[in-house]
């Protein structure tokens, strides 16, 4: 078998998740979409579309998580 430089491709197939949000959080998400529209001029038709970028941003900026991710097996 040949040794290729390219390894297995990551599973990038989207995963559907259903989440129940508390009413106040849902209202805040709608309000955030409205503020974002005012700030950027880009209308957000479905405020639920903000959840993925918010989670990505949160995880990307969480220093504790980044450190734990670099050091697997350590608590």
C-alpha cells in the first residue's frame, strides 16, 4: 500500500441538533439579530442562524478550552 501525504479526511458532514432555549435567551437572540442588522446593515432573517457562529466564536476565544485541548488527558 502506498504512503500518501494526505491522511483521512475529517467528517465535515453537518450534524442536525435540536435545542430548547429558555424564553429570555430566545428574546435576547432576536434582539442580538436586530442590533447586528443595525450595526452591519445585514438583515438576519432567522436569528437561530446566529447560534453556530456564536458557538464557534465562544470556543475559539475560550483560553481554558484551548489549553485543555492542547494537553489531552489533563484536567
